[in-house]
C-alpha cells in the first residue's frame, strides 16, 4: 500500500474488540494500523455507538487512509460515523462485512435474520434493556451461519458474548447521503447465503434497492465461510481487506454478459461490446412449438393445448424469488415460464403460470396464498380435469412446495422441482418457518405424490446442501423421486445452457410429470 492505511473494526451483535484480535495482528504485520472497537453497553442507543466509532476515527493519524469495517450490526454505527466524516481527509472507505445495506431511516432490527426474533423484540423493546446473547453451540445459528467455526470458536463466542442494548436496534439510522459518495466494498460470506452471482442476478431483475451496487465506487469479494470470518478465516479476511483498501474487487454489471469479469477483477466489460439481455431474459433452450393460445387474468396465465376429448390435466408453474414488487417484465413473460408453458401445452396438457407476491423473505406466506388461489382457479376452469393436477416449483419457489408435501390432496398427481431451494438459507431468518420441504416429507407418512427433481451441478453449495437433505428425507419417508442430474448446468440453465443434455432434461421432466398425470393415482 502506497499510503498508511488504518482499519477501524466494528463488531456485530454480542461481540467486542476481542473478536478482531487475530485479524488485527495480521493487518499490523502487513504494515497497516488496526483499531478494534468495543461498543458501549448499558442503556444506550445507536447514536452512542456512532459516537464511539467517531471517537476512534478522530484519533487516527490524519496521514492515514481510513477503512471502516462493519460486521453485521456493526455496519449501522459505521455508516453513521462515515456519513458524518465523509468530507474529511484523508480518504475513507466503508466495508460491509457480511452486512446488509441499511438506508436512511432503517433501524438495525430490520437486518436481524431471525424473523420471529424481530417480532419479539419489537413487542418487548419498551420493557427490555438488552438483547440476551445466545447460548453455546447452535444458538448462534439464529444470527448467521457458523460454518468454519471450530468448537473452540463457538465456546469462545459464548463465553465472551455480552448482552446487546435493544435501543441500538430500534433507533432509526439517520444519514444525510454524504456516505453515498465514499468508496465501498462488500465482503460476502457464501456459507451464509450470499454470493456475487446472487447479487448480480438480483441487479438484473431490476431490484432498485441494489442499484447502487453497480456504481464504479463499489467492489465486492467473496469468502467461502460463515458469518464470523474473523474467527473462521482470518488470513483470507486480512488479505481481502488489504486488497479492498486499494480499490480491488469485483464490480457488478448493469447487464449480464458472457465476458463477465472474474471475482478478483476491478475492470468492467468492454463498453464497446453490444450488451446482452439479462440471463433470465435470454431465449428458452427449446425451439418454440406451434404457438398455443394464452389467456391471462391478473396474476395467472393459461397456455392451452389443442382441443381434445374432455378436460385436460394441468401443471401449475411456480417461479422463484424473492423478486422486486415492480419487476419488469412480469415473470409470466419470462422466456423460462413461457417456454415451459408452451412446451407443456404442445404435449396436450394445460400449463398455468402464476406471478405470486414473494417480494421479500417475510412474504412466503403471502406467496403461498397466491399459489393456493391459483390452484383453485385452475381446477375450476372447465377445460381442466380438476382431479389431475401437478405443481412445478423452480428455484426459491421450492420452499412453497412444503404445504403440498405435508398434506397432499388426492388430486395432486405429481410435484416437479427444478434447481430448487428446499430449506431456508442461513441468512434468511426462517428457522421457525413452515416452509421446510424436507420436514414436510417426514410428516406426510408416505402419502406424497411422485416427485421429479432436476438437480444442477453448478449450484451454490448452500443450495445444493438443501437438495441433498431433501433427498435423504425422501428416502427415509419412502417418497418416490425421479432424479434428473445435470452435472455441468447452472441455476437457471434453461436460458444460459443450451446443450443437448439440458434439453433432454427438460423433455424428461415434462414427460415424467405428464405420465403421472395420465396414469391411475396410486
């Protein structure tokens, strides 16, 4: 580093400056300054934590570039302090270490992963002065993935943890906007459910909350570990922070291209190259059949087969998410859903697609209601055989299969799952949720209809683990699963992986589900 760099290390919930000890030693050995912060406890609010960070920042040598690192909750006091000193010299940089993107007016409570815990704290905030730290072991998983932590690490976390002042979580963060001019780096811990690829996908979906991440001042890194990398991967984290301080890192694209920059590159794709559409809006991998009629009413669209003798069986396709509320075009117009719909209609069944309202991680209940309503509407259509219905879930929509797996109605003849997420990811905060398909299988007592599962090899490890656990539960419960493996295919392969095996996988999945729809129910 050309200039002296000083790292201000601000901890997350229940921890203090002690959690940075190993990392701080590594940064100092590399020639940088390291200033671990211990935030005050007691009956204090967020402003008290911001003041403590400012106290540390204002004592740093004015010749040093300052990098403010906020871990989890710690990003709130970091942003508050950086906003107040954004115009100061020397240069400053903000690092979000496995932390969210709070905006002006957001209380830190909105970023606590566990939704049931957020609800409890909201109701008790006026009575309790502190948030009690979790007990030893698995209690820490309520706040993030413990992947990479040794038993010694977990014991140390529990032994040194201190209660966290609740008012620091409920007081809104006040920002003037000055912090939005500072260079920023995000360090994503993939075992906690975050990745550069996931953020790129969300940006391409048009999520306005993530638009700022495409600015040139923003870079990203990944660490293959859980929520506490200063304990589980201190050497790797030190290297990332030192590189972040010099402006290195991956930059997101406003559109997806095949010439993507690598995660270690801070360059952008050649601006002279013609932009490609986002991955989810590229053509479907199957050649379109002779167009079948489509009828759309509200959030439901039907793809209709050629007229035949009597009502036809039907398949309802359920897209993934969460998706921005104003996503355009609608998922009903995405090549994947439209391609599946036209393909199934060409095979003689009614294909239905539903645009459900899974707009955030707290909306699975709303989305489940949308799916149930769509099922009722499909079954009520006179062109549909109401006793021969299948459901086909994609990606994050896989969690919505749980209700149908736990108590399948007699008319449900099959369930298809394509690159599904089959358990909440570690940072989703749904530990007490009903949307756990593997657990649902165990309650169905072998009454679940046949399942067709398409598994991709180039999957996020955390998603792949949910599929493995689901297959184990299926075996234990005696549920029939027709597994279709695509070792070289990525998540969302239908528009980015036009290979013969991928086409065959789509054909096989469709024909298998249709076979279950047209044969006698067990």
